[in-house]
């Protein structure tokens, strides 16, 4: 699923500078524990989370996640967004809960990651 479709389905907002790079997202996973992200990840996966921290961003970069989607309209600090931009990590935000965002993506064809995610 193209990241532009994710953005459209969830009425999400792109928070990183520049235009949306239309990355092909291969699967999605929702997690708030960083060890869960590292335990099962896939290149170009979408990380759906409600935790706003530098640790989330650094874990996503290490796991080669394709993009991060923050749920529940979370506010992100500018330094986190600057680091994401420097790392070419696209960051989106939706007002949906993690449950609703995951469900909408799943019923529209995005497969989930197997395992702990």
C-alpha cells in the first residue's frame, strides 16, 4: 500500500518537512514497547504508535521502518521532527486511535506483521 493511501485513509497529516515520498508500505504493526518493534519488523513497514519519544524514532530508524504514524493527534517536539527529517523518516499523525487506525488499514488491504507486533 502506498503511503499516500495510508495518509488519505486516515486523514493523516505529514509532519516531516517536504513532500510526501510515496513509499510502498509492505505491512503495518502497532506497538508502544520498543522491544516489540525490534523483535519483529520489516523494511518499509508502517509503525503505528501512541508513544512520542526520541527512542521511538531511533528504534524505527534502526529497524528500517518505512514510516511512523502517531495516533490520537499526539503533539511532537520539533527536535524529534528535525531528527526524523535528517534520517529521511516520514512521520504522520492521525486523530484516530491505534485500534481504529490499524483496523482501517487492515480492512483496506494492508497486511499486519506476524509475531509480537
